[in-house]
């Protein structure tokens, strides 16, 4: 049996063109290595037998296209991922923006919502949740439906509880959810300040001004040009002195916005400095 | 192989000791990059780069996303990310599902390297307790690359090299003492 990838570089480009033409989803700025790997993964997961059929199904079946978007984008996430990051958020970032009468936070590329619930828990413990709004967006409507339910596998709770404690949480983590068969259902009051909405970082515009934007492990899937474009979108959506948080291997360095941003401590968090263009 | 364009070394349990022994003897004028994928715990990146950089005068650094891949440089794959190669010879990082219970996965990096470097790639698989890397070696061979494994008799944990020898038509089986010489001759 051959181990060679079923979908070639040229066929990747064909599919990118197809979905842009037919659905308006623009993947042209995505890193090809990862995209190609996801396409080949989907092809073999769904036991496709020929590229022509695969292409036809994507182009003609809008239900399958939904699955296509869900599967070729990466939706791996966890609660309190990188505890040291959440510790800085809890100890430094959120207390700083606590002085605002109203706190707006954007989680861009929120996937299935684990970070949104983590954020809500920290806000609640800092007694800020009542005056906060968490805008959680993703390109992919299917994951947003899951996020809105606030149910995560019970099997993950041991890890999440450890993350929570390592991030400075002092409560009993299990007090935030109730076990429901194999799922942990998180308290509805955490959900009350969340707004879930589709947003495509490639093609959609700024929709509000925020004091904090989190976009972690999304930019790694984009090429440099698209990364810069998205960072510009964040810059346009962030108030002066607001905070931008990226994934542990992502950076604003090299981008045109970097000169206005000052990095905090050891984490991938930058603060927007006062706009000097005036 | 002559004119190797990239050497990728994968390993798990028992591999770090091998690298510590081999790196000091690698020539400074090698004309290709060396990329190292090691299974390990999260958050130990700078420790590993620091440790390995004391063993060689070649530059050792963590692989960063969208970074140009340069010769004479040893790149360490960061913990908790898969490393992929782009056609323009830059790296991409990927936070998708674990493969073989591993992230970084050796299979993922070997396979991606094979697609980009084809018959100018050499992959070396070291000691370890699972079979991550073996499927990747198969793809390296299909693209015409060269495959070497640590002699299982010299491995702290012989499962990984044994699986490779069992399932892949490997080109070289190397004792630890032979590795640096083998690598230097890839120039």
C-alpha cells in the first residue's frame, strides 16, 4: 500500500479556488503544509476514492462543505491552556482593565469554547463578569453550536482542573459544572455574558472596540501576509492601552503594528501603547 | 547520500543521551540543516536547546513558524506543536490532534519533510518506546530519501528502532559511534 499523499500540491490549489468561487471562503492565505495535511486527512477519514469525486462532493454538497470547513480547520483546544498565560491574565491584565465601566473581550477563533468558559470563570472570580461581554467568534458554525452548549467531555476535567489550579484558581473546579453522563455541563451563569458568532478573520471586518483580544494558535495556520492583515484587523479593533494575546509560538514581531505594541513579561501578551500618529 | 538538503532526527525515550554523544563530532561545515524532533514534556523547550547548544558549535535554536530554514543550523521542534515544512523552505507549526499519542509527532515531521525534500532528505530514527516515526520513514523511502536507524542493540529502549527495521527497508543501521561520521559524509 502506498503511503504517498492522495492529494497533490496542484490539487490543493484547485480546491482552494473552488471553495472561493463557490462558497466565498478564502483559504488562499493559509499555510499550505498544514492545509494539505488536513485535506489528505479528511480524504482518508471519509474513505474518498478519487480526487474528482472528492472535489465534486465539496463543490456540490453544501452539507459536506460544512464538514469540510470543520475538518480542515484545526479545533484542538483546552480549558486554561498554558496555565502561566491565564495566571498573567488573572493577576495583571484583567485587574488593569477592571477599571473600565464595561469590559469587552474578543476571543477570535474560539473553536468549541473552552477558552470562553475559562475566561468567564476568571472574570467571575475577579467579580468582573457582571460588567463584561465575551465575543467568541469562529469561522466555523458547527464548533460555535458546541461552544454555546457549554458541555465538554468529563474525561478532560482532571486535566482542566490541574490547569485551573496551576493558573492560580483557588476554588474547587468541579463547582463550575455538573456531570451529565460523559459530559461536564458548565453553569449557565458563565454563559450569560458570552456572544457566539461566526466571523471569518480573512474576509470580515472589525465589528467593535475591545480592551482585550485573544487569538491563540490561529495565526500559525496563516502565511505572513495574512498574519499581518489579521494583526491589522486586531489593531483596528483594540482600544488604546488594550491588550492583545496570541499563542505561545506566535508574535507581533515583524508586522507593521509591532511598533505600537509593548510585550508583557514572559507571556505572549502585548499592550497597545498610545497612538502616536496624531 | 551526497548533497543532502536536510537531515531530520527523531527520537523518544533514550534519545537525548545519543544526541549528547553525537553532536560534538558533527562538522561545522555541514551544508544542510538538522531538525530534531524529540518526544518530551510540555514547556521544556529552552532547557533542551540550551543543553544541546553546549554540545556543538553549530547554531542551535527552536524552530519558529514561518522561519527560513538555513544550513549549518540545528533546529529543535518545540514541545506541544507539530512541525511541518513549506515548499518555500520555511517552517510551519501546527497544533492539531496528537499523532501516536504524541505532539510533536515524528511521523508528521518526517512525512512533511519527505514531501518537500524528496530524494534529498535523510531521516534518522533513534531510541524510543513507541512506533512514532516508522510510518514517516516509509514515506521518506517512497519519495526516494534515505533512512537510517539507531542499532537497537545500542538503544536504551529498542522498540522504536526495531519497529523501523521490521517495517521499513532501512538503508543504514548505526551504532552511536558511527552516527557523526555518517552525518558528516552527507555533505
